[in-house]
């Protein structure tokens, strides 16, 4: 049975735009600039036990993205919308499972034509849906042909224009693997279509710097600041990637996922042996997400 999706638009609970109690609200929803231009930022958050995992980091990245795009939204308004979603959970805990995904999006507002944005009012959208964690005991990767463009002004933030990831994900689906590596224009690894990446090298974790492109994931930041292992940022070529001691992916909803193989250009698989170091890190982080 399909899980119920709850939605709040500008703080108003709706089931679809046309069923909103406000005609203006429905019109704003349909003309939202995140739909027409990708003009906004969003966060996708894991909710367990009625609490948002890594909420402070999500809110920080959201504020950085808003500032970078020049969109003003009071922090109190953001917190109020998140509280509404969490309050809904507390009143419906008997019928809903304990794990959910909360997606929160802020756009510059609604407009009909043109890129101009004077005199617009921001729109806020919160989406809440139950979530059943997927088994990620083995992850097979591939190298995507779609590469990330160089745009330092947008690097790191979770903006709404994710066409590069959409195109890369089509490659992944076509090949039937779990995820795909996304390279920059110089051919260095930056991330996967849905996760940040760490390689294990001589007992240390290495992750690509997010300077010209890519998303600075909140789980990535959490690992970099909390891991017992030494962590550093450094460029990762494909050759360095294949020669490392192990690969682990980070995602704020799915936690840490160990990659066991990557499909190479000639169709063969490059595999890494099991790493007790990465397995211990995965168990520690993923268990803490469940305990919240």
C-alpha cells in the first residue's frame, strides 16, 4: 500500500494544489520558480523518533544556500514549518511508522515569465512521507558519462536545479547498478548521483573537495568532524579510486553505504576486499541514526 504524502505550502496543509483552501495559494504553487527555473534550495531530512537527524547541519546548509542565492527567509519561519510537520507526526504516531523523510524547499517565489525577481514573496514547501530503509549491504557503482559543470557560485549548496544528477541517474538505471560516480570537467571524482564519497587510503579517509561543483552533504560534514579516523580533502582521480583500500558513501537519509565494486569502461568489475575499518564506521554511524 502506498504511504500517505503530507504537504504544507506556505504553512498550509494541502493534499494537492487544487484542493488548497486558497485559490491564490494553488496558483502560487503551480507558478513556483523552483518548478520553472530551479530557483530555490531544499533539504531532504531523516526523521526518526519524531526528531530530525542532523537538523542543525541541515539548517546551516539551508541558510548558506539561501544567502548564496540572495533569498531571504526568516529562520523562525523555517523552524515553524518543520515543527508543524513534526507535530503532525506526534498526533498520528499510531498509524505512521517511526521513520520518515521530510523534504523542505524554499523558492524565491512565483512568477509567470522572465528571470526577473523583483517584488516576489518566497514560497515554502514541506513534504513528509514514511520511509522504509533500503538494504545497502552491497553497492555496485559505475562511472557516469554525465559530468558536473564548473560553477563555484553554486558549489556545495542543495539548489533545486539538479538536471546533472537526473541525467546521470538515467545512466545508472539503464545499466542496472546501484549508483554512479560523477566526475568534474577535469575527470576527478566529486560525488555519486545521490551521495558523497570517501576512499580509505593507508588508514585514512579521503573525500573530494567541494569547490567548483558538487554538494557538501550534511552526513559528509558530520563524518569529517566526528570520525575517529583521520579525514582530509584531496582530489581523487579514477586511478587513485581503483587503487584505494575501500570506498564508502554518505547520505543524510541512508547513512553510510560501503561500495564493493565498480563497473569499469570495458564492462569488467573492479572489486575491493571487505574492510573491517569501514564496516566499523558504517555500523557506528548507522546505529546512531536508528537510536535517535
